[in-house]
């Protein structure tokens, strides 16, 4: 080894010994007679001093040629720092290495992205992604990568201890176009045929259950060719598991234990289990979203029964058209939102399909005041206030629309206001389950039912008949883990009866021929003694982002893509040679 210690290892107890360190020059300070260098590696920072009597005059002169990000090996004597000069920000801040030898291992050009914490202004994201090897040297990035390693190791250990088998499934598979677009890989051997990169190991893990491997787990790489957001990437990593002879409660209980373990190991927090649950229908009624943030209240209140008693035309016409009138109470909201602030909220909700925003302030005397108050009787306003638990200073915000529209608007308002009013601590964590999702969603454009999760999801036992009579009311054995208002994992109990599976395919407009072409191997396997089974996939990237209290998933991935699915460092995707295309039997159009 070129070093005896790392840059975060030495302590006052090592004083009087000799050590050799290797690392990058984080910063340097010339104090006239000698040089002070902060030497950095992923373990920490140690101050290296080039001063007599430890350092020779020749060594001091050579040290003055050092620059930021030079890679060096330095040997010296470990000594306590002089009184008052200790640095509590660093683990090795109580000592310094008084250099006796220096080896320059490599020089560095002046870095366009500084990894040093001493540089307070962070370079722009595009520049950091272009020079990711420099950005990854930053201590914050390194802490995040180490956190990611701890999370993944914790997951692997947890499931290994619980009898799960870690089994790899293929990366090159068959395209089964359901949901997001596949990434396709042309075959050189079979011209005109394509592999697809897996959106998940879904079908393979179901086959493993049929094969008798009743507890499967995998840290799986998955790929989806879809539009990106801050919390989404074209390639991502998930903790994928499947279990046989289980129901939804069994799968959920396994993940409850994992949540409690990682919260303790990573955050030092105790999370009581079982985690709270609510049905999809309850979540939509109370919070307007299927992944509600439970770090704060501000629940949605339904006023549809009271609204028609007013003379306010908007409310009356919406209710007459079968819509809903719902509201949230932003406690002490008048302190945050002046009339100009309310106007800004009105413009905000227009981006979510609202035509406007009705509102009331709760005055000092407890009455509700607004520019539309004249359309409401004092008694009706009193009923509004009581139902919304209005107190002086509160701001009541309404949405009148079809149910889905009110959900979209009030969820957006609720999220925005909570952040602006700081209704939760930055490091606060909330975990919950949403269960019993709808089996299907109706695609108005295509005029057909589509699977809410995927076509292999089992309906609730007492809802099987609804597949024939009323698919819209059919609820699934589906469950999502929600952390701080983000879906952190989703799973279902699968259909293990080939008859029910064919029935679901038929509902989705997948005829027998198409079903056989796409999923024939699964349909056949289901006829050879398939056990009841189910599982879940947990988004590792998103888990790490949430546990690290970050809001950009690119910050927890070593080499992420941009929102245009580009790798700025390697400049992928890129052109390929015509010879390669010819071997694949592929010709570019235009």
C-alpha cells in the first residue's frame, strides 16, 4: 500500500508516530516560511504542514509547487495541532502531519468544477455532470454514495437473514409493450428481431415462484424510455422481491421490518410498526393523491352537500353537473398570503386545470370574509367554518370541479402551502401504505380499460365478479409504500389462475392471439401448479434521495442522465459506425 492511513483516520492518540498519507490537495496556504496543505480523500481531510524543523528547505520549496487537485503521497510526523488551532469540522482536526517526504503522484489541470468544500458557490449542474469525476470528489457526493452503499447493504442483509434467495434475471428479454416504452436492442444473429431491456423483472420473478423458489430478491437494474423528472431516470435500480404462499399483509409486513431497520441504521430513528395504512379511496378523499405526504395535516374537507345552498353560481353549477366542492384550511394562512399572495395562488392552480380559486379568510371575530361572501348566508358560512375548523387568521381555499380535478388542484395547493409555511422539519420522515388501488383506469382517448398497475395484478377476492359486471369498481390487491409524499415502492399480489389472467387480458383489449404472442410462456406456466404469490419493487434511487433529504435523484446516482436522457460526461447516446448497423440489419430512416 502507498499509504499507512487514510486522511480521516489519524487522531491525537497517534501523536508521536510516523504516517504516510495519499490524496488530493484540497487547498493550500503559503504562510511565508512554509506551506499548509489540506489533503483530502473520501475518508476526510488532514492538515499537512511543510515547515522546519521536520521539513527540509528543499522539501518546502517543492511543496510550494503544489496546486489544487494534485495527487500526492506525503510522509511525516503526527503531532497535535497548537492550542486554539484545532478544526472540529474534521475528524482529524486535532492533529497535523508535519511532512518529511513528498512524492508527486500526478498533476491536475485547473479544475472547472471544484470538489473542495472551501468553495462555497457550487458550479452549475450541467458543468458538474460533464465533469462528473470531479463532482464525485465532493464530500457531500461521497457521503451520499456511502449512504447509498449502506442502504443497499442493509437491504441485502435483511432479506438474506430472512431466507430470500438472490437470483439474477435477464437484461436482454422480450418486449411486452404495456406501460412505458421499452428500450430496444436489435439482434445481430436474428435480423429484424429485437430484445428489450427490462422495465422490471416482473415476468421472470413470477416464473421463479412457479418454479418453487418461494423467496426471491434482487437488486435489479431496470430501464424505461419515458419523459424524465427530478425523481426519475431512464435507467434505475430497484430492490425487487417476490414471495409465494402469501397475501398482501405478508409482503407489507416484510417491508415494514425493512423500513424500521434502515431508519434505525441510517437515520438513528425508531419507526413503530406496523406502518399506518389507508385505502386508495380514503387517500384521494382526504389528501387528493395516492401518495399523500403525512408530515402535516391540512386534509381536504368535502362541502358538496352545503355548496348548493349558496347563491354562488360556480358552486351550484358544478354540483348540478355531478362535480364536487372541496376545500383545505391553511392554518394561519393569512399571515403568509396577502391578497397579492392569494392572486399568486390563483395563477398557480390554473396550471393544474382550475379556472380560478375561491377563498375565505377567517376574521378576528371568527366570521368568514371574501370577495364572494355576499353569495353566502351567515348561517352557511358558519357551517363552512365549523366543518373546516376555521380559526382567526386561517385561509380557506376551495376547488369546485369533477372529483379528479379537485384532487389535482387541492393536492398541489396542499403541497405548495406546506412547504412555504414550513409545516414540517427538513429531516422529518413519514412512512405509510396505500392499499386497494383500482384495478383499472379508463382511457378516454383509446376508449378502453388500462391496468392501473400492470395486467398481472389480482383483484380482491370479493371483487372478482366485478371483472364481468363493473370493472371500474374493481379493487386490486395492490399496495404502495409512501415516504414523505413520494411513492417509494409498489407491489401487488399476482394472478395465479390462468382463467382469471385471460379474463383480465380480455378486459384490457388483449385478445387471445396477442396474449399468447406476448405472454404465452407465462400463461402456460400458470397451468402447471402456480402458487399464490406476490411481491414488490422498491426504488433504491428514490429511497436514498429521501433518506438523504435531497430533492434531485441525480444527486444519488454516480453517473446519471439529464432530463433529456443524455450522459454529458461520455456524450451518450452517440452515433455508431455504418458497419455496426449493417451487421445488425438496421438502416436509419433519413
